[in-house]
């Protein structure tokens, strides 16, 4: 047993170690927030945590301490005595000194644990205190939606905290009374001293009052009920659960009053009877009655009973996901597209994406990683003005992969290899004669063949950056490799926290758990330490209350510097009657665009949806954190895009919630789905894709995000939805519905028709037999004028040493299919020749003449190949195949004649 004089120092030592363990990362986090110019965010969150931790821990410790202390207070005149103790408990003479010794330290430890839990609720309290109204009322109680999003979570937290605190106090007090013989187990049952019975009755009354409050709060949870035919309160919830909860709240208060009334009387049987009645009422009112009503009243006439609640679910779900903003238009999907229409939509044709992300990423890795320690993590879609034309491009930064360093010693990982270098960028539709992507920016250092230049290629902040590095040290930083030698540099930016002193050096050595930091002579006062360098982690650290997209994308600014843009979402899971999405909630808005400089690491948050009540709440709590979108630099605004993450959620919800008639919704008569296709041997949903096109009724092309729809369990296409990203139209969603009485082929049906085409099927089999892997690219549905054009690229990659090459482009409209070497020839084949601007073969953006000559050569090569294939079919006696090849040859010759004019 510890001496009493040691208990105090031990508790104080425990507290000191705990505080020190918290203080080290806390101070370094403060230095980081100073670096990114948001110290007020850190201090605001910290004060909320401190206030809640101290208040919650102190109240919890005080309540527990007072109740246990009261139960342990000696009252020799009231203590029950028995000649034999059936439980075999130690004597009070042993127990009481232990209680006096450990009661206060134990209460303090429990208070610390409770305080830590309370501090974790800082965001709940912040939203409660700064919550903004939605100006929309729920249909059941008439409460503003803001009550459910901002206020109800704190009320639930207070209820849970009070219930746990009182329950623990009651249990500890009862255990203390047993140990001190205030309660004894006798042959006639438990017997309690009067003061013990009074104390426990008071605690029981308080528990029942809190439980009554819980029943009251549960009534508001009915609009968030997941048990009905739709999310939200249904017929049984309103007509059975709601009255039951109100009755239970009154019964709980009655039981509490009975506990108080029983203080002056002997025994507790009336209280036990009342608790039994409450329990029975709970089972009957919240279990038996609703189930019986659902089975015998609702199910036989479900549509009539649930119709009003289905209407509310449709209305509030559409509101929560922004589906009520979607404009719906008709799209005839005619098969009347002609070569003249393609010429009028030349900008759309030039921007059809022929390179898929997956094969392109592999090709980039083979051609442009240059060193083993560089990696291309992802390929991003964007658009740039090139020679006065809006062009869609694909680009990827060359990042440093620390796990692939040639030698993973401490100096290399922390001082020498500090950053990635450069980007690769090219148009989405241009290829070299070898079937490889055309580069407008490539190599190390970056070489640009067009108007887009990179002047600051270093990537200190990226998608796979390690946890920390030191810059401005005595050690040389590798800038980039150059042949047999390396080019070194010294960082001249503003990123990182200055070391300044030995104290900070010691501090960061403790923070990162590495004594080498303290012992290194290369780290000097002018050095800076960069941490939280990964983009998603960096923005999440600065704004932990925002959910960020998983796909940041890189932008090349006009001055040649590199910045990342990442979309931020505000969400909630408390929106009444709104159908939830697993892992997200049931309300979402793309309220924030975050910008991170790849060299300096500076952060900026811009409000893309300033009217969102959730982001207005955070803007009120953190003044100065967010800027209006109008404050975004002018050269970044043209690169804002509608996020794929949000669009995917909206598309899945719209597939169901485009049905606004309750009867149609109930019967699922017009249920849609996202088309699916085989990808890497698994059936997956087709991802939405960016393209540049002219929407029906518009005069100019623009950057849009597009997703098609199928009828549920069908493969034909029923609609497509577009999200606009440019200028004043940003965020506009349009759904184009196809005629229901007309069959429009969907992506899977087009792929099936491709497989059934004799020539294409034979060619694919032939490539496969030669030891090559045929990779089928995304099936893109491109709306042009009043028609729908399908485009699918085909890649070939050797089984060993994979380097995917774009070898064919398949185009289809209606029943017609063509597969040729490039998009232009395929379109000429499909539409019977005609002059089309060259878009497929590589060259500089300015070299139109060179591209034209290259295309003529390509047509000649194509004609020779078709003639050879025709002769092969003739020798094999395949006259049908011979006829098909001759038709293709005719179309190619017509295109060649038009090109030669």
C-alpha cells in the first residue's frame, strides 16, 4: 500500500506528463497555423476545447466526488449491522482509510477522462452558438432546419452526458453504501439505511427527469427515422411512436415525482412498480404498438397511408442535395448527325478525350518519370486557352516518392530529397504516329512546346509528400537530375516554420521523435521545417470542420507557378426527411474552393456557395478564414470545375429522386441507374467525365461534367446530366431526358454491338493472339446537336514491359460503327467522308500545316492497310469481310480526296 504522502505527487506527476504530452504537439501546431496565417483558427478551437474540457471535467468530477463522499461519510448511528456478512466484505475500519486516500485522486482521473470527451465536442458547441437559419421549416413540428442541424446535436450530447454522469454517480454511490454497510444483503432481501435510501432516490429522480428529456428529444428524431418506407417520419411514427414518446416523457416525470414523494416513506416498492410500468409502456409504445399499426393498418393500404410522407421525403431530399436546382430539358437523340454538324462542332470534336486516366498514367510513368524516385500519382482534367481556343488537357505533376529513394538514409529523406519537379501536360485527343500521347510540356527541366509555361516547377506540397523535411539547411537539396550529374538548389520560398533557436530544434526533435534533428549540424537558425505537406491533410488541418474531396488537381498559373485546387464540402446528417448516403450524411454543399501553392504552401479558402447556412455558421465562428470567390486570382477562376465527388452523389440520388410523383416513386416505375461496364475484370459504374462541348441551345463550347443514365435493370440510355463549370453558369445542373418511346443504345449495348462486329472482333482476337493486351478505354457518350455520338479508344500494351499505345478509335451512332486509327478517320468512315479539321495526330498547337500533312500521310497508310486486309479476306474466301473492307477503303479514299483539295 502506498503511503498517503506519495499519492499527491503521483497524481500531480501523472497530470504533468499528460499536459506535457499535449503541449508539445499543441505548440508546434500553433507554429504551423502561424505559418499559414490562420492563428485565429487554432486559438478559437483551442479555447473551445479548454472551456469544454475544464467545465465538463470539473462538473463530472465534482458530481461523482460529492455523491461518493456523501455515501462514504460515517454515520455510525444509521449504519446497518449484521452478525454475519453474507458478501464477506472487508471491515469498515479497512475500507474508510482507503476511501479517504483514493477518492479525490480517483475523481480527478475520472474528471480528466470526462474532460477529454467533452473537449471533443467543441464543434458541436461551436455550431450551436453560431448556427444560422435555413429559413425552411420541417413539416412535422414547424422547426427551422437549423434546429436539427445546429441545436439538436448539442441537446443530444447534453442528454447523453447527463445520463452517464448520473448513472455512474448512482452506481458508485450504491457500491459505496454497500461497502460502508449503508446497504446490506439480508435473508429478507436488501436493506438500506434511511439516508442511503434517500440519497439513491434523489439520484434516481434526477435520472428519470433526464430520461424524460431524452423522450422529448426522441420526438424530434422521428423526422430522421430510417425505419419507414422512406427516410423520415412515416404513418406509424406519427400515429404511434410520437404519442408514445409523449406519454413516456410524462410517465418518466411521474416516476421522478414518486421517487421524491417516497423520501418520507418506508420501502421502495411503489417506485419499483412505477419503473415496471414505465418499462412496459416503453416496450408497448415503441415496439408492439408501432409494429401492429404498421402490419395491420399501413401495409394493407400502404400507398394511401404513406403518400404524404413520401411527398415530404421527395421534397426534402431534393432540397438537401441540390436536386431541386436541376433544370430538365428534352433531348431527341436523333440519328441525323452529318459531317456538316461535326464541322459546326469542331471545338467539341477537338476535345473528345481519347486518353483514359489509367493507361495514360502507365504511359506517363514509362516515358516521363525519368528517375525511380519520381511518381505520377494521378492525371487531372482541366482546360486552358491555347491560341485563342479552349482546349481540354490532361496533366500530372512529377512527385517525389520517398519509398523509392535509392538510399533511404535520414539525410536523404529529410534534407536532400525535398520536392518533386515539373509536370507533364498534353491535349486529350492528340497522339504521335507511334500511338503515344502528345506532350505540350515534358521532361526535366520542363520543356514547353506551346504557350503554357512552367517557371516554378518545384513541388514541395503534393499528394504523396512525406511527413516533414527541412529546407534552407547547410545540406544541398536535389533540384533535378541532369544526366550523370544532379542540379542542386536552396529553397527561397516562405513555406515552413523557422527553426530560429536551439529550443525549437529540441521541440521538433521531440515532436517528430527523432534525436537526429537535435544532433544535425546542417539544421541552422535560418532553416525551416515543412510538415503537413500532403494536400488533403494540409487543408484538413487548417479547416477540420470541412470535408474535402479526395482528388486535388494541379493548375499552372499565368506566371508559370503551380497551385493545387481542392473542393471542400459542408455536410450534415440531421436534415429532416432527406435520404442519407452512407459515410456522408443527408445534406451536402460544395461551399469551399481551397487553393494551396505547391512551392510556398500558402493556403486560401474561397466561398463557392456563400448562401449555405453551414458555411455561414463557420464563417461567423472563424472570421477571416474564408474569402469571397470574387477575391480569387483572375487566372485561377477559369480553372474552377464542378467536383466529380459531389456530382456522383447527386447523380445517384437523381436516378431515384427525379421521380416527383408519389405514386410513380412508390412503384419505382421510372427508376434509373448509372450505366455499368467491365473494368479490370470487375463490373463498375461508369465514372462521370469532363469534356468540352456546346450544350443544346448554347452558342459557345464550355467545360462540363457529364453522366449518362439507364433505366433500372436495363441497358438502353434514358437521360444524361451535365454540370456546368465556366463563368456565371458555374454550378448549373441540367438533365436531358430522352424520348421514352424510343430505344437509345446505352454504353453496354454499344460495347455488345462492337463485340458482335465481325471485323472488330477478329481484329481484337488477332491482337490478343500476338501477345498484346487489348485495353478498352472509357465509352464516352458525346451529345452533338440533337444526336448522341459514342467514342471508345482502344489501347495495346505488351504483356511484358507494358507501355499502352492508342491504336484504334471506335465511334458509333445508332446502328453504325466504325473503327480506324484515329478519330478523324473513324468519323469520316462513319459519316461517309468529308473534310474535317485534323485533330488526332500530334504536333505543336501552332503547327496546323504540319498536322494537316501528317493527317494526309495517316490516311494514305490507313488506305494501304485496309487494302491489305481486304486482300487477306479475299484469299480466305470471306466475301462479307472483303466487302466490309472495301467499303472502309472507299470512305478513306473519299476523305483523302477531300483532304487533298
